[in-house]
């Protein structure tokens, strides 16, 4: 629950029902699992004191002192405006590969930045990271990159991954953030929609390194040899 600052520690009844609170929200949670709660009914550009209350499946609550201990004081809401998440998708030629590089081509629905990571697939598949991990390059990634998306470039851009291993499959995952800070997964305004990140998965493979060789042609009439350089097509 939330009260305009300076507030007071609400009662258990208020926290359960939202009675006389300026904002209220709730969610279910599993033990030791991270979760988010949307507090509805707040005003833009306003400062609130935020409190939390929890009750287990046996109806044991944390009590009034526990509520008071959860205080997050002077939380300021945004000034209002754009809370619509952007969308991203791959565009032609979608991806190109070299022996040590992969490039993916993307488009976003508005100005902002697209961040992408490449994760090697050893045959067991890969798991999509969270959007914040992709943005911060915080994870066990084989490569990371980003590209600015601007209207003057028709909202298109590309991300190039370098330093990869030849003849290897990689899964690419991307995360887009618009100029207002909205991510494709709905954050920070809404509860995280990880499916939006999962759907950005694209598999690409680096090429094998092919070494040019030499070919000798023997002239039947003279017995002389002519050497030619042969390179991969």
C-alpha cells in the first residue's frame, strides 16, 4: 500500500483491503521467489511512503510492527507520459555470418536502443536471459552488442558479434528500450513479461574457416606443370 508522504504505518485491515490508502496492490508469491507488485491509483509527480504486508497459507501475517518495518519512504512517481512498451523484430537479411562473426538486423517500433547477446548452443539448447541482463551485459554471454534506433534510419539497425568460434551455432536474444525507458518486456511500468524476450531468439551459425590451396595441372603433351591458387567459392 502507499500513502502520500509523510504517511503513517497502515493497519493490517487497510493493507488487506486498501481502505483509506492512496495506492494499493497485491500478488501471490512462492517461497524464496522474486516477484513484483503493481501499486495502482497513484498520481504522477507525487511522493509516497510505500508499505508491504504478507500473509502465509496458514493465515499468519507479519503484524503492524512488521508493516512499519517495510517502509520505503519518499518514493517519487514519474511525471507521466509514455508507458507503452516498444516492439522489435528481425528484418531482411535477418542475419549474416562469417567464420568469427555474426550480424543480426532488426527494427523497432520507435526510437531507442536495442541490446543483443549471443550464447553458444552446444546441443543442449539455451535459456533466454532477462531483459535487464541483456541490457547490462550481465551474464554468461559469448558476445554482446547494441545499436541505436532512430527515425532517420527508418527505425532499423544491426548488431555485430565478434570474436566467436568458427563453425558454431549461437542463439541470439535481444532487448529493446525506447526513449522513455520502456522495455519490450513491459518494465519498469508493468510486471515483467519474459515471453517478449524469449520470442527474440534467433539461431545463427558461424562459417568454417576454409584455407586456400594450390592445384597443379599437368600438360600431357609437354609434361610441364602449371600451378594455380584455389580459394573457396
